[in-house]
């Protein structure tokens, strides 16, 4: 994945006070290739993938809310 909207990314990092954050790698090696064959093919596998995506998005939302409205 390549992010080409540098100004938008910088603005978002500034907005959430993360402009000085250290970059982290992703759990893939640079030589790993992702292809269409890696996509889930059965309905059960598709459902599992959707549930996983939902959980990841909910966790990101939870962390974002914690940054915006920290618990006292």
C-alpha cells in the first residue's frame, strides 16, 4: 500500500499530535507479495475476514476515542 496524499497525511498527524511519532513497519516483509489469489473464496472465509476487519476498525475507533476523550 502506498500513501500519496502527503499533505493530508501531515495534516492528520498534526491534528492528532502525532507529527513526531516514530514510523512502524507492517507485519509483512518487503519482499512479500499480495495477490488476488490470497483473497477468501468461500462464504465462511469471507465472513471471517469481514468480522476481522470489523474488530480491527472497532479497536482503532476505541483508541482514537481514548486519544480524544481520555478517561480520567
